[in-house]
C-alpha cells in the first residue's frame, strides 16, 4: 500500500482513518488559503477547497495525499466555525427545528493522478430552547466546528435524524473515501 498522508490536523479525521483500518499514516497539515472562486455551488465549494488543500501538501514518490473540507449549509448559505459564543448561538438558533446539509469535499492525490468528489448528508435538528443551546455552547464543543455543533459529542442531543453518511458529518465520508481509494488500487476490505 502507498504511504498515506492526511492533509489535516483534525482529530476526528485521524480517528475515522483508524476506524476503517488505515493506521499507518503521516499528518501534514495543509496551509492552503481557504478561499474559492465566486459563484460555486455548495458541492463545488468543498471540492475546490479539498483540491487546494491536497495540492498545497508536498507529495513524495509513492505517497497518497488525502485532503478534505467540510462545511455546513443552511438554505445553501455557508455556516463556518463560530467566531464567539454569540455567533454559535446565532447558528444553533437558525438550525433548530430545521434541515441543513453537511458537505465534504475529498481529494486524493498521488503524483500527477488526482480524484476529487463530495458527499452530502442532510441533518434535521430538533427544536431546542435557548437555555439548552446556551448550555451546549458552555461545554465549548461548538467553538471549533462548522455549524457550531459536533454530532459525535453532545451535539448529537440536538440531532433528530440524519439522511446519508453519518461519518460525513464528522468530517470524512468513509464509504466514499474507500471507493475513491480503489481508484488508486487500495481496497480496505481485502
């Protein structure tokens, strides 16, 4: 198998790689600027950013770069990471009782060969009181997450249902990733 390089410092992405059997990999955090051309659709945005991240990481002979970018979209409007607690409350208030979409762009690059795809998962939040949202914000969990919640933690208490890949909401669509790896001759179930 090629030497795997994860172009991300995300502890969730590291954990997910290990869960699917990729235990021997190196971390090289991409320093790519997170900007994208205007006018892109949500899938185009996350694909563009994952491609930029993959291209910004040095790739040695035989190495396979995995880069990803995850964003939350409410009515096609991007919700990034909250800048402060008031911003987290604004986002969580907008999400409550509504459906939104989590999109992740994934790019694999090995030498001159690359593949970029994206995954979308619909998430429905339950209605929550302001005091519940403030209690969640007080945990600190929302502060480094797109959309101001983490489905793998206490944020799960706000989620009524998911349609699509659960792991995509954590930041890495593992089924799509496994299919993309097959393009590079890597089968995780063999």
